[in-house]
C-alpha cells in the first residue's frame, strides 16, 4: 500500500497523543489534502486490522489511532527522537 507522507512531525505527534480514534479530519491534517477514495482506502486497511485484533471503534467513521499509525508505518518513538534532535540543533 502506498502511504502518503506526513505533513509534520509535530502534527503527527499531536494527533497521536490527542485522539484515541481518528477520522477524515485528522487524516487530512496528518497527511495533507487527500481524495476521499484515498482516505477510504487508508481507513479500510486499518479497519481490517482492527477486526483481526478484535478492536472496536466508538464510531463507524473512525479508526483506532494506535493501530492506524502501526499499519501506516508511522513510528511515534522515532518521530519524538527526530523532533528532539531538531530542537537540540535549534532547527525547529
């Protein structure tokens, strides 16, 4: 699956730590402007994994944030390390 690039490290971390579940609004904020088909495809893969893990959603249009980041290959620990390094170098 082709996963879009995140818009920013800070935005990804904010979404991860602020939301137990994410929907279209958060996905657009995470990846930038996407077609509705791309958003649906991204959510569909997460919902399939949620079913495999017996994880349920509070809303029909949302997906579990932790599983989504895992499926989409977004490593939160790595992002935090990179953000902290940028701050140490005064580049952020």
